[in-house]
């Protein structure tokens, strides 16, 4: 790979004797990886792929998965670069925490956080770029989340809405992307000697707003996919100097990870607690990660949380659907209607009428004339719900994702909406009438599932 000359000069000076091995790593094959969703079933195809585990993640494996495979579409696996998985592991939230993923698209780290929250607490996942937030929404939906709210906002606007609110905030900061050169050589076109400093200015602005949203005792996880000291050690040195209420917590270094380098910043030995991931030392593209605890005494404001907003006729239709589908009461969700669409908003979510909310919780379904039609998202989130389910074959699944009606060998005992499952994974709703299953797979997602496209 032809690296920028100024990049080579910079890292020859920084890495010294290590530089040649570092540069040689850019000519090695890109490492691929995937995570399994611990809240979903493991299929035989997944089991066959889970042969090369990643040492620092109990749910991560080296290897490549197909984006059109059953397991990916059902949210059971997520393709993610291996070194990026360290961020979700370091950021690992406890059950019932209030968590913010501030720079979230396309959703790799968000889905990792969801794996550990296990439908508890609240995850606000934000993407400022409106062109990228759709992909984030798709990945959250596939993962079957009932505890996530997706926003499309600036850090400054979020800080006004969530003062002192979050237990844990992940800032996977926009950066110069030096760790992506091997994976995406086009990233080199944007690089210049001044680019890391430009990114660092933006990162300081983001962190200034982030601090306002942490509760006392809360954790901030900061990460980048660049090697630039300006955006890594020097950024943490700036944060510790500007906000002495923060303390760095040590990150365990495994599988080739190394201490961050205080000599690349202000010499503060505390910086060694952060972690560096270099491609010549481990199987991955590269990352920087720091974990900090906030010892400040800011008093969080009392924020009014969301409440049910159903009209009487909507409440009646919803209760009929609950009875028919054996739906729980969802006591941890507030039921809200946008147009004719019903959403379940996590009860911990404050009122956010002044924020741009892309998706306010889980989409439960649509109010039609005198009936309620359950959503694709509800089906994907039904792993731990005792809804009526109907197991289908792989051939029937291929027919289903193509948008076609299909027949069963034996008629169902009771007609109505059912969650279709394949290899124990919920794949969507169908409406069974005798031996016929009417198709409710979303029109915008339909495709021709040939064998070469859907093998995991």
C-alpha cells in the first residue's frame, strides 16, 4: 500500500524501531469479524462459523458473514471489525443503566451495548448526520431492541435535554481514520498533516458537551480509529487538565493491546491506563480507547419522563391486539402514537419535544381501520415474548423475504397473526389462514434469496 509520505515520516519519528513492522502491516489482509447477539438463538450455520474466537470478547469471532443471510437479517449476528469490538467490551454497561452512544452510525457499538443491556434501562443512540441515521435505525431494529431511542441531533442540543442524566456515555469520535487505511484506502485521500489537528478541534467540542450529560460517578468511554496522538493521548491529556473531576480507569491489555503512550502527550503517567491497538501487534485494523469516571458533583435536574398518549379508540384496538397476540403489558414502555404508528418508548426516556427523534423506541405496529397490525420490529424483538409462533423452513423463509404468500403442510389450529421463526429466529409476522400464510415482510426489504446470497 502506498501510504502518504508525511504519514510515513510522522510515524517513523513516533515509533522508531517499530515503524517498519507498523508499515508492513498495511500490506497484510484486512481482518474480518462478527459478533453474535447473546439475546438470540444460535443457528447451526452460526455454530459452524464460530471457530476462531476473539480473546477479549465472549461474543466475538474472526470471520466474514453475509449481510443477506437469515442470521444477519434476524439480528443474530453483526459484522464488525475485530479491534472495534474492544470499544463495546470496555464500555460494557450494567443492567438498567441509562446509556448514550453519541456518535453511533452505523450501529456496531450500539448493538454491542444492547447485547449487554438485555432490554433493560435506556440506550439513547445518536447520529448527527441525517444521511447515516437510517442505517443506524435498521441495525437497532434488526437487533430486536425495545429499550432504544434513536436521535438525530448535535451534542449541544442533547446536552440541553439530558443534563447530568447518563450513567455511561460512549464517544466513538469522528477522527482522521488512520486505522481504516488498510480496510478503506480511499480514506487516505482525506488525510493531510493538518487533518488530525482539525479533527481534534471537533473532538474537544464534542467532549465539552458530553461532560454536561454525565451523572456523578458516571463513565465516559472515548475511542477513535486513528493512531494520531493529537486525537488520542493528547485529547485525554486535555480532558484531564480541563476537567480535573475525571479519572482514567485502567483497561486490561490482552491479545496484543498495549498501553497508551504518555510521551506522545504531556508525559502524565496516568495516560498508560488507556489502550492502543496497532495492526502489527494484534489482529485488527487499529483503535485507541480510554475509560474515565466522572467524580464531579453536578446535580442532575428532575426531568419529566414520557407517558402513555393513546386515545380511547386506539387503546381499545391495542388491547384487542394484546389479547390476540398474547402480548405482555410492556410496563417498562410508554405507548405513544405518531400519525397512525404506535411506538413503545422506554419509561426512563425524558420528554424530548424539542429534539429531532428519528425513532422513539420500538415500533409496535400500525392502527388500521378497526384493527391493529403488528410491526416487523415487534416480531424481531419477540425472542423473549410468548407470542404465537410458527416455525417455517429455509425454503419458506426464502419465499417469505421475496414477499410471496406460501402454503403449509398442515393447517394451523387458530387463524391470525403469528411470528414466523426459522432455526428458532424470529423473522417477521405472517397471517395464517388455514394452510395459507399471508406475507407481511416489509416491501422495502424484499429480495430474491438465492443460495449464493444467503449462506452465512
